[in-house]
C-alpha cells in the first residue's frame, strides 16, 4: 500500500475534516464547527464556532500528524 504525505497548515485542508452545525445569530455571520472524522466511530470536535477568518491550529491530539506524533525519521 502506498503512503502519501501532504503538508497542511490547518485541518480544513485534511481529507478527514468536515464542517458541521452551521449557525448564526444574524444573516451576516457564518460559523461552523470543525470536526475530525479520522475515526468515524469516534468523531472529535477540532473547534466550535469557527468563522472564515479564524486561524485554527492542528490539535495536539491529531492521530495522523507527523509532527504531533513525532513520526518523522531521519532517512
């Protein structure tokens, strides 16, 4: 099986990311909850009430991040 490594700056660029629960108190705002669907049986919320300008960091609990899980090796 092939392994593909892709650099991302936030979770919205990850294939396991999904936006849910779009809500707003008025017609001008657009907020959404960022969810991680890496484990479909145990979805986790990355951040809630995210707006278009928010800069959300990749969480420490990310199971596929090479940096967070120290999976980088010197080859």
